[in-house]
């Protein structure tokens, strides 16, 4: 049994306490915002959890300061915060939920926490101004539509522990010029339409170990001239390179099947 009580309203933030009956494992949750016209939000030290939708569609927020006591930011926490420019993500955070920053269309630069294992579905979808993001070495998976429509993103480096780039993960990143893979990484699968409409991409060197390039993975990469495919590849999906009209060099392993 848990006892839940309102601790206080601090700086127009609703703060809740969730405490087991034996006073073990207390969670301090930021539940929501009272004044949606705030431009600057400083989350109090001691908060451990930012609840789902806590700042959803708070379109006036420009800066958010998060303390190192926060370990989890849940689904849609900052969805639609279209004026958000600056936010820090301390290394104490181990979980970012689905659509956490979806449609934060003013966010330009971000460094992810070094204990994060997953970028969940739609986490940064529609962050149209996002130019740079530093992914941690701890990352295992980049989820469905994680960066879809991040039209200003120019370069990404896929960490060595990532095994799956899921469907539409970088679809519509029209200014993406450079995708860097670690040579001896754990990547096995490039998902369906993962890089669809990345029309600025000119070359890509898929690392050894990748066995599957799914349907439409590079569809519409109209400036792609060169692609290197590893010998381990066993499956190339339909339309994987459809409308790659500039492609002049591509090696297809003999054992690769459609």
C-alpha cells in the first residue's frame, strides 16, 4: 500500500509524494504545472520523477532546469512545448518515455544522459530545429519514429551498443549529411523506412554485423551516391533503395535475399 499526498506547490509546480507504508523507496513526483504562461521552469531538488504529460503543450516554456535527483521522465512530459530552447538532462536520468519531446520545434541541441538504454518511439519526432544530439555509449535501441521529421539534423553517430534502428527512426531528416557507425558495433538491423527521405545523404557505410536492411530503409535518398553493404547481410527488403536516383556504387552480397 502506498500513501500519496500533496507536499506543496513550488514555483507553480504540483509536487506529490508517493511513499510505501514502511517508508521505503519514496518517490517525489512532479505532477503538473499550474501556470502555463511560465517561460522558465526550475524543478526543485529532490524531485525524482516527472509525470506523463506534466508539461504537455505548455507552449510558453523556453528553459527548463532539471536537478540530478530526477531519474525518470515519463511519456509526453514535454510534448508540444514549441518554445522550448534549453533543457538539461542530468546523468541521473535512466528513462525517457515515448513522445517525451515530440514537436518541441525550437529545441536545437541536446546531450542525452549517459545511463540511457533506449530512445523510445517518437521521443524527438517533429523537433524541426534540432541540429545536434549526443547519444550515450549505453544506448541499445533507437525506437520507431524516434527522430522522424528532425529536418535540421545534420550529423549523427550511432553508439556501438545499438543493435536496432527501428522503423522510420530518422525518416524525413532532410538535411542529414553524415551517419557514422562504429566499425565493431552491435548493430544488426536497419528498420523499415529508417532513413526514408533523407535527401541530403550522399554516402553511407553500413558496418559489419548488420544482417537486415528492411523495406524502404533508404527510400527517397535522392542524393545517395555510394553505399557499402557488409558481407553478413542476408536480407534486403523491397524498395530498400527506391528513388535513390544518384546511386552509382553498391555492393550486394551473394547471400542477400529480397
